[in-house]
C-alpha cells in the first residue's frame, strides 16, 4: 500500500500519511508498527493537520493506520468542528 491516501468527505479532503516505526533497541529490517498523520483540506486551504490524540498510537499495518486516521477525521468533520473555519476561509 502507498504511504499516502486521500478521501473526500462532505466537501473536505482527508489526506493521510502512514510511516513505519522501528524499535531502536531491536535489530531487524521489519517495521514494528506504523504511525499516521492526517491533514484536512477545504479547497486549497489546510484547515487541520495532526496525529491522533493518543500519544504514540501505533498500528500493525499501514492500511490500518490509514483506516483509523480517516475514521477519526470523518468523526471530526461530522461533528461540525470545521464548519465555521471552512465557511470563513480561515487556514489552520
């Protein structure tokens, strides 16, 4: 799977980027887990960008990281959290 994914939801574009994480104390070439960042756009404006609020959230696969961060962003958009920002054209 690609490191980046994109999905449109209610006029917003949700972009996620997953990256592998290795445990520094253990040798080997296989990632231990994956982390993901999310960016929400409205048109060309970036109105939010973050990682999930759980400190150092890791997933077993890149696909799982993309799925979980996208679901979290959809919940944030559905809650109306970004409605005023998007209408006003403000950039985070």
